[in-house]
C-alpha cells in the first residue's frame, strides 16, 4: 500500500508541477500586474515549481528512503504541511474553488498516511530489534 500511495502522490505532484509551469507562463504573459508584483509572483511560482518537482521526484525514486529514514519522514511532513496549508488557504485567501481544495486535501492526506505508516513501521522494527537483543543489563556493555 505505501508504494501505491507514493506513486499516486508522485503522479499528483507531477500534475501540480505541470500546472504551475503553465501558471508561470500565464503570470508572465497574461497577468496585468505592476512589474514588481508580477516579478514577485513569478519568483514565488518558480520556487513552488522546484518544490513540487522535488516532491514528485522523491516520491517516484526515493520512496524507500522517505519511509525508512528520519529525514524521509521530515520530507513527508513537509509535503503534507504544504498541501494541507494550501487547502486551508482556499477559505482565507482565495475565492473557494472545490477542485483546488479537494486536490490539495487529497495530496496532503496521502502524505499524512505515508508518515503514519512510516512511523508505525519504525516503531515495529525497533520493538523487534529490542526483542532479538534481549534485556539490557546494566553491567553488560
């Protein structure tokens, strides 16, 4: 199941990546914004594109590392936080769009689930390892 969730997350991140590439084109060519605001929007969008590409890349090619390492779990939390915060921003910063809210909520939920699975596996493996080693005696080094 974690592999399927990673692939689903990678695919959704790839769609968001492509969407933000198109959004960057629209900001540059279509938006009627004063130059400083347009430049700021372009810079923020480019940063978002790089983050989203990274999220897709690690989901496809480094899933095992994301599930088995502490750094991987930090990345899972970062991805979930980004998408869940973006979903909540639909209520406060934007005119509510159900498609954006739902897709961001879905991606956030996928990575929360992956984080929970990772933590549970980590605790299970630690418990198995401590059972195999036996009790730790204070005088045994």
